[in-house]
C-alpha cells in the first residue's frame, strides 16, 4: 500500500494495487480550477467505461448538476448540456448501466470518484449509472460512526482505513453501497469551491458549473 498526502490533509490509504502500470489519469477542468483524477485498476469496467466516454468527448460542457455542501458534487448527466434552469436533471445517461464493482479497500474519503446509481428499490444489484459520477467532499468522521457502520453492515474497517477517516473528511455511510473507482490526486480544493456555490431547487447550482474532461495518461 502507499499513502498520499492530498490537499495538505493527513495521509490516507490509496491501494498501490489499484494503480498498476495501466493506471489512467483524467483531468477535470472547471472554471473553479482543475482536478487530476487517478482511476483504479481494481474497478476495470468503470475505469474503461469512463475512459471511453472521456475520449469520445461525452462529458464536455456537462454540468455539475447536484451540489450538496458537506456531502458531494455530482455530474455526468448528458441532458444537462442544453438544459434550461427549470429542467429536472439526474435521470440521463448513455443508455446503459455498469455492473457494480464494490471493492472493500476503496472507501468514500474526500476526493473519491464514485459512480452514481438508482436506489436499491429499483436497482438491488447496485448497478452504476453509465455516466453519472460524484466526487466526495464529506464531513468529519469519528470512530463511533465507523463502529456503528460495522455493526449495521456486518463489515470491518482496517486500521489504515480508520486512520484515513480520522484524518480526512468522508461519507462512510456510502461504503460498500456505491462503486468507488478513482481518487482526486491534485486539485482537491476545487471540490470545496464548487460545493460552496449557491444552489436552488434539487441542489442545482444557480450559476451553471460546467466541466470538460480529458485523459492525460
């Protein structure tokens, strides 16, 4: 395993096994700054699908259409490209889903790149949206919260993961529920800037926050 220092925060664990020789890195460009995102080799279907869409220009000019401070920023709905301010967003995609690749080692610390999905009632297999993703901002996490999640979900955090959450905000209640398939390795502050924008109905930013994504490795 290796530890990365992200955004001046304490070190957290990002498995070396997830970052092999085939590691791909994407650059998410916004008016608030750019983020480099490393894709995990532990989630090859999500990695390859994301790379395919990026190389096709799928994400260019799409919105971060759902922004919740202290939680996450979400984008990737193709309907958002030409949407007016009143149009509901969040239901669009490329016409397919991606099978869940929920890897216990990959957790929802700040900066995690994760696949959005429909809820369990209509999606018990936890299949991911074909294109929509979110980046975790999160809040402070304490040991008691992790203890409760272990009991609730019959899971076990490693000491390294507990250390990660002790030093880094996150959304651990999403662990083992949604696929984590990457990590912001530069530009973590951009998440904070976008999460701070004024929002209206359905947590949509009042002023559009657009993205452009390209592969740089």
